[in-house]
């Protein structure tokens, strides 16, 4: 059975980690076994251990709390890889792919790096990534971004994230969220799910909500997610959001729920989901909401267009409150259109973005790089 060493830099559960956890059972059923090098405490290592993954603790900070340098972390990668002797190394993030690439190449172990971010990279970072035998981008937009800054196009492939379509399934709302929030049964719930950071564009949603405030007094805004960034701009962003829903025309109409483990139950309670991101490699929440049949308005950034065929979501420009307000208004006044978009999205997303489909694609890449490495060794011998 092929053995895969997973490399995970952070102990938190965000989109990339949830995407990994979604495919693990399918890969295990296909005969792959897994070990992981990951931080020892937090929700991710707990989830991996529950999935039967053998864990080795990754140390990323010294006793004073200072971040270890690349060399120290690479020493750990090399030691664990030498001890475990995996058939393939899977770095589950761009940053771990950069750290692992040179180490895996030196050891002669085939490695794949998951590229889940659209960010600028230095020439050295690109060179490190190119040491991996394959780079797996979560969207064509992500792949093109990195190829444009020097990533090896021959090593680049697209593997779309997949979700558990049994967990995220269309189901009727029961009204429990309105009751929990103390709202009337006819309250409109506009949801936004994602980290409270600038790139998610919550401020654009606030501006659109202010445009619509007088016309739709029953509209309430459900904000799911938390701020993880410690940057000053992230603190200011969150403070501005909370202030907008504490004063003025939106006072009392914003509901901050924090991180929730029951998103699959929240989605059917929403009237619609708005995803006003400024940058999005492949929004996991868009896949979840689409599979659940929740009507979606999203911005035309990153890989979003790759998820939605025509008629499956309403797409608007980023940073355009007026366009976003117009789209929200259309959905609120035209229930038939709203429900039609949601139903069409459910069929489309469930057909093309299941965890099972993503796992089959990932398994094929594992087997191909293992075979390529074996051929290289035979040629050298």
C-alpha cells in the first residue's frame, strides 16, 4: 500500500485543512496509508489522529516563542522522511511545499505541493517550489498566477477541492437560526462565511447593506468566521465591521457567530450567501453553499468562475458595493430566481466537486509521481 507523508504547518482548521480531511477517507479506502508531520496541539492534529493518521510533532517555534528558520524546519522534514520512508510526500500548503521541495529532492523522495494561495513569491520561493515533482493548484487561476511568476508549467496540475456532498446536502430550513438570534420568522438572513480579513471583502458587503438598509428593513446579516490575523489592518477591519452593525442604519442587524462547526446546518437557514472576496483561489464555502442549494452571490475573482457555470450563481465585480447591492436586491425581490439559482448550483457542484472526485484525482497524481520516481531510479541504475 502506498504510504503518504502529509506536511502541515499550522494546527488550525481552515479551507486547505478541511479539503484535506474531506479526501482522506476516500484515499484510505483506495489503499493509501498516511502519516503526518504537524504541530502537536490544535484542531487539525486532533482531526488527523481521529482519522487514523500516525502523527509526528512539528516544532515551528523555539522555547522563547520565536519562529524557527527554514534550516531548522527542513532538518525535521528530512529526519522524519528518512525514518518513515514514504512513497510520496504531500505538502498541504504552498509554504510547506517551499520548505519540503529541496529536502524531498535531496532525498530522492517524490513530493507534491498543494498551492492553495494566490500570492506573490520571491525568485527563491519559486525555485524551492519547483523542486517538487508536482505542484497541484486548486484552480486554473491559481496555476496561471504561479506559472506567470516562474513556476514550472510542466509540473503544474489543477486538482479542484472537493467536499462531502452527504454532509452538505440540500435540506429545508426549519427557522431555528432566526429563533436563536431572536428574530421574526420572516426575517431575511444574508450570510457571509469566511475569515474576518480584508481579502474576504466584508466591507464591500457592509457598503451594499447600507445602500439597501431602508428598502429592506427585515434584512439581517449573519457573519460566520473569526479574525486569525494579528496584523493591525485585520484588527481595524474587524472593528469597522462591528461598528457598522452597531450604529447607523444597520444597527442591530449584524450577527457575528464566530467559527462554527455546524455550517452544513446554517446554510439551509440563510436566504442567500454573499461572498464579496477580493481574492479567492477556490472558495471552499462556495462549494459547500452550492452543494447545499443555498443561493449565492460571489465576486468574479480567482477560481470562482471555474466553480459556477452560467445560471448557478450570480457573479458581480469585486469592490463594487452598488453592483453587489443590485444583485442582493434582485434575489430578494425575485424568490423564484433565487431558488432556481440555488437548485441549479446544487446539481452542478455535487456533480463536479465531490470529495470522492477530488480524491480520485489526487490518488492518480500520487501513483504517477511514485511511478516516475521509480523509473528515474531504474534509469540511474
